[in-house]
C-alpha cells in the first residue's frame, strides 16, 4: 500500500489541515487580504443592483422622472463597470495566489523527496509520487481560485441578500426562502455523494499514473515476452475504474443541478403568485416584484455553487492531507553528522556490521538480515573485491558505504571516524560510484557527466574521458559533449552508457572508487579498454569492486567471498584457489565455461574453413 495515500475518513472538515495549508499564504498575506476585500465588495455589489432597479421602477418611472431615471441608469452602468472590475481582480488574484502557493508547495515537496532515504522509494510506487507532486498539488490551486475565497464570497452574498430581502419586504422574503429546506437537503446529499466519488477519482488517477509510468519504463520487457495484450487488458481494467469513478460524479451533477433549477423555479412561481395578489390589492409594488425575482435568482445561484465549491475545497484538503503526510515523513537521510570531510586517505573499515532493508524504526520484530556480522578492513590505496551469488549482499555493502541506507548494528569507519559523523554531501563527493544499471537523464552528454556542476570544465571532462577510453566515441558523436541524450540513454549503446558513467565518477576526483559490476554490460573489447583505465585509476585510491567475471578481479589485493550475507572466505586470488573452497569452485565453473565457448567457436571456424576448402 502506498504510505502516502492514507487519509482521514468520516470528517466533514479538517481544520488542522486547513490551518497548515494557510501557512503557505503568509508570504502573500497582502494579496490574500486584498482578495478577501474584493470578495466582500463583490458580495455587496451583487446585492445592490436589484435595489437600484426597484427604485428606478417605483420612483423614477412611476413619477415620470426622466432625469432621475437617467441618473439611476448611469449609477446602474457605473455599478456594472465596478462589479466587472472587482470580478476581474477577484478572479485574477485568486488564480495568482493559487499558482504561487502551488509553486511553493511543489518546491517544498520536491526538496523533501530529495532528502528521503532510498528505502522510502523502494516501497513507494513512483507513479504515486508523480501524482502527489503534479496532480495533487495542482488541485490546491482550485482551493484558492474556486474554493475558499469563492465560497466565502457566496456565503457573504447570501447573507447580504437575506438582509436586503427582509428589509425590502419580509413577506416576499419568506415566500422566496420557502424552498430553501429541500434545496439545502439536496445540496447536502449531493456534497456527500460527490465527495466520495472525487476520492475514488483521485485513487484511480494514482493507480493509472503508477501503471503507465511502470509499464512505459519496462516496455522492452513487455515486448520481449509478447505481453502486450495482457498488459493492455490490465490497463483497460484500471482505465475503466477511472472512467466509472468520473461517470459517478457526472451522474450526481446531472441529478443535482436540474433539481436545484426546479426548486428555484418553484420559488419564483410562488413569489409571482403571492406578489400578484399584493399587486392587485396595492400592497406590493411592481419594483419590489422585479427586485425579488432578481434576488431569487441571485440567492439560488450561490447556494447551488456552494456545494460544488465545498467539494472543491474538500478535495483540495484531501490532496493537502496526502501531501502533508508525505512532507511529514521522517524517513530522511540521516544528515546529523557535521564533521567536515578533509581529503580522504581511503581507509575503510566495516566492524561487525548487521543490516536489513525491511527494518523500520521502532519495529521490535526480528528483521530479515541481508548482512550478518560483516567485518573487513581496506587500507588506503588497496583494491578489495567482493564475489558471491546473487543476493549474497555485495551491492548492499557499497550502498552502506555511500550511506544510501543506515546500518542497524556495528560501525562503518572511514579514515578511523564513524561514517555517520561525517557531513554526508562532502563524504559522497569523495566516493565515486559506477553502478551496473546506468541511469542517464534526458539532456546533453556534458549534463549527464557534470550533473549540472558548472565548476567542471570541458577540459576536465575530456581528460577523464581519455583515461577510460571514452574520448574517441564522444568526439565522433554529432556535437560531441552537446550530443542530446534521450531518456535513460536510449540513443547510446550499453557500453557507451557505461563509459559515460565512468567519466561521471572520475570528474569529481574521488578518493574511494566503487565499481558495481562496472564491466558486466560491455563487450570484451570495451571491457579490456576499461580494465586498462581502471589499473591507472586505482593508483593511490581505495577501490571496492564487485564483479561476476572473476578475470577482472584477479589483481585485487584481497577478495572477499560472500554467501547469504556472511563472509565465507577471504584472501588473494591465488590463496583462495589453494583453499579449494567456494571461490575455487566458482572459478573452475567460469573457466570451464569459457573453455567450452572457445572450443565451440574454434570448431565453428574450422568447419567454415573446411567448407570453403
């Protein structure tokens, strides 16, 4: 389950969420106060027009006062102009305020996402986070442009209209308001029904975003296994759920607004029927009848809109609650360490380290340990290699060294100091990591190497590229360093992406190098090229290497063999072969496999030669 999706239920209004949302108004309180003033002004102006028209009919026209009628007409035109201007300013600044608050919330949210641990992203679908950062935040703009301020304006207009109506004629006011109870009841039912359907829509949108994002990212897997039809049927089911949720809300709208129109028409009919009798008896003027018909129209419109605006506000508060849950998530990267990181020597020590991915703070249950009592010491400038089956814990070790995750027991020390005491950003700047799964962003080659760091010059980039043998292929690309890289590096080969990631690690001149299957995805020629560069690179630097190809780590100062999170063997390549244990068995298997492939290739070549002869 998405940890950011839980919301409170059974509450009509969550004032605590609203108060926290209003804290984002503080930087723009001048605009907000002005917006409230405009809302009040719009409510007052909207109720004055019927009273002015009543005076024109009962006084100016009845007394044949054409000069007075002209003055009243000019006042009416001026009132309409001011009302239009106020409406324009109210709409513009309501939207302006909403967009700037949305900008601030989205900025805070993205900054917070950057500070969360990788474990949070491991258990939270990316599509859900995209929904939170885009759709849910965008919903908040309506809270200020169409929700909060507009609803306050509607309520004020209703209050002013009731005052004018009772002041003008209390009997007609009671007749006009006689249909209010059934209208309020239908409005309440509509509000509750639409609230539930809107929540269903938001959940369906999150599911839809998660599904589309995940399957577009893994489209190659879908197509390789001819799974298009099955995945399309899954998409159709989720899309149908989204459609049903929207149609449900459309149904409620299609029922409520005609009912509200009918009730409004009944109110006008009762008003005209009663006022006609008063007109005949001379107790009600023509101007009062016309004014009350206008009052009736003005009165019922905000009541109908309040239900919709309330749902807009409530939907915005639901989105706000989800966003606040995400902002309140304390699964942050622990940056409590403030010790400056000088030029590292590269002394790395794991001291009885225990680690589990599924262990959360405060959990008492025994975790599923990925690393169990791991201890080793790497001297500055040494190269240490890790081997073992998939799931043995090799990648977890390098994740811990970069503090992508924090350990539960033991200590990790760099240059004799606990890893958690260092300033995290300074520490990571001196650890170069080349991962097996290379991720490239949409942008230029330069941007993917520097990651936006303008202090890194093109000369430094090309120097690092020359060291790993990437200079030639970069120079051959159209535009060189300006060559546009498509999303995830789709326009580059696997080997080229790997070389770029290598250059990206080198330009920061790290003191510790971590290679996680750095050559597993490249061909033999490229691997040989990288291996030569690695030999030069390792001089004076500490290196932690993970490789399935044992031929790439035979020169390591020490090899650690892992199995199910425990160290089983340790030693040099020759020492481990002499021990005739797990490493020796693994080496013989790979050696035999390579010999078999070489033999088959030789047989094919000889067969082709004999056939040609």
